[in-house]
C-alpha cells in the first residue's frame, strides 16, 4: 500500500494517494465496474482505506477521480495510456454484477468481507 504520486506510478489505469483518502466511499459508489472497494486499515484515522481490487476492469470513465472530494484517486489519461500500449476495459456484465455486490457489501472490498 502507499503510492503518493499524482502522476501515474507505472502504467496503472487508476491509482491512489493514500495520504489524502478520507475513506468516504464516494469513489466506490460511483464506479460502474466493481474496480474499487474499502478495506479496514489501522493506518487510517477513519479505520478504512480505499483499495483497487480490479484494475483490469477499469473502463477509464474518470467518475472516481471527478467525484473524490480529496484528490486522492487518479485515472490515467486515455491518450497516454494508449500510447504506453495499454487500453481500458469494456464494461462487462461480470463487472456490473461485481459492482452491485460491492454496493450491497456496504462498499467494502469483496476480498475482505464486511
Ligand atoms: S472518494 Fe477519494 S477520499 Fe473518498 S474513499 Fe475514494 S479515494 Fe478516498
Ligand atoms: S475510472 Fe471509472 S471504472 Fe475506473 S476505477 Fe474510476 S470509476 Fe471505476
């Protein structure tokens, strides 16, 4: 855990500044693709932290970045990402179903449980 860059730390579709995250769940709630989730964390004063469980499913919609009130989550620039030989995913039924399950799990990562 712990990337603090506001520039892409290494060809990631989406990345986090864990110093800024206030564990508000907003990015998790707006992601259409089940990419994000919250995990319990002793390192956070709020007891939770955002995590990126499924970067491969990120569609590059930017909704997480646009809705984060604390500038804590960033999405790769489409042109730069493509130029680096990567592409964002298409939104699949599997991703939509996973997102529904994450919302039903109170935005907690499905890898951790509620
Ligand atoms: S919207 Fe921003 S502050 Fe809120 S959980 Fe997501 S990354 Fe953290
Ligand atoms: S860019 Fe869109 S799909 Fe990717 S993590 Fe953010 S909200 Fe989810």
